[in-house]
């Protein structure tokens, strides 16, 4: 795991289960992940905001070989060079983010998990894009762009 803080935040949830499931709002797309995630965070970049229609986008990152679709097939689009995002073509729920520069990892949108409380964010990224009216009250680490 990349973050010692994450290990503490996830300790209770990981001890009780080894698979995590989720899906879109209408139920047409379902997925499963297994094992321990690499990291979790909240993104403030313009592309994530626009994609989800919200001021931030929480995500959890897993090795791509531990992510599997169990129902349906999401649509995909390239939101920027080297980045493919997936979403439900029926209800529009954003599901995943995949960057070719990190081909062995996949970011899953935390709030699409059946239990999004399992992986609380451990940091914020892309604070250079944060909306001015959004005030962050937590004490999580904050990075101007991506994590070092």
C-alpha cells in the first residue's frame, strides 16, 4: 500500500472482507474488486468535476487485475490524452478512470461502491483546480497536482 495513513483508515474494513462490490445507479453495471487497494483520495481537477457534475470526485485505486465486471458493459470515452473513463450508458453513473501511464491500475469511483464508507479518502489531489467556494475542513494531505 502506498499510504501509511490509508492503512490506518482501512484497517477495520479490510480485516472483515476481501472483496468489494459496487455498480451504477440503475443496477445495469456491477463490478467486484478483491484484496487491498493501493490508495484512495479525492480529486479536484476540472475533468473529474465535469465528468461527475460535482465539486470533487472521491476514488479508490486497485490493481487492474483485481477489478472485474460482473454485470453489464459500461461505455467508455477518452476525457484527455491517455485517459479512458467508463460510465453506465443508461443512467450515466461515472464508474472508472484508467490512465495508460499507469496501465496496471484502475481508479474506481468510491461512491459507486455498495459501501463507500469502507475506503475513506486519505488525501486530496489537484488543489490547483479546486473551486474557490469549496472549503476543505479535513486535515488530509493536499497536493497541488498528483501525489508525489
